[in-house]
C-alpha cells in the first residue's frame, strides 16, 4: 500500500461474548466486519434512476473512487468496549469521513439484544483516518 493510498479501517469489538460468556466465533466476527465494510460503501452510493441496475459510487478522483478502482485496502483492528466503538464512530462522523456502524440484531449470539459490533471508517486517505484509528491493535 502506498503512503497516500485510500484505505478502509474496520474496527471490531474485542469484548464481545455470547450468552454463554464465550468469545464469538471467528466467522461471526468476520461477518460483522464485512457488514460494516459494505454498509459504509452502500450508504454512500448514489443510485441511477429506478430502471437502471448500475450504481455510481463516486468520482474517480475521490478517496472512495480511487479505493474502489484500486486495491480496496482494508485494515482490521479491535477496540475494547462498546463505548470505545461509539467514540471512534463519532470521531469519524465529526471528521466527515465515510463510516458505518453495525448493530447486530442479536438473533444468533446475543439473545435477541441488538448489539453494536463493528465500525468501518473510510475509504479515506491515511492522513484523515490515521488520527482516529492508528492507536488500535490489529485484529
């Protein structure tokens, strides 16, 4: 990855546990990260008229456009609590970055309790996303 290449940072809570108090299955964590990544992109997509199936994401000169046309770099990191996840999301929103938060419906792991599980920030340039996420540990 080049120093100025856009990237997306996916943050997953390290403290998540199921009803039995066990860490979540790896597949569940991956699914939550994938949800966050896609949600960040689709929430920023602009659809053409209803008769078209094409989705226009962004101008090629933007971080999002370059990311979609390039390597689509994703960095997966963890945070330690729901509050930390919320704070990171709020910082990204305040910085006007593309971001999304996943709230799991709780149907398989959390006993029906909606649970904040993951956040995606970006695609954005490193100088924009790193001040918010560079302190986090790789997943």
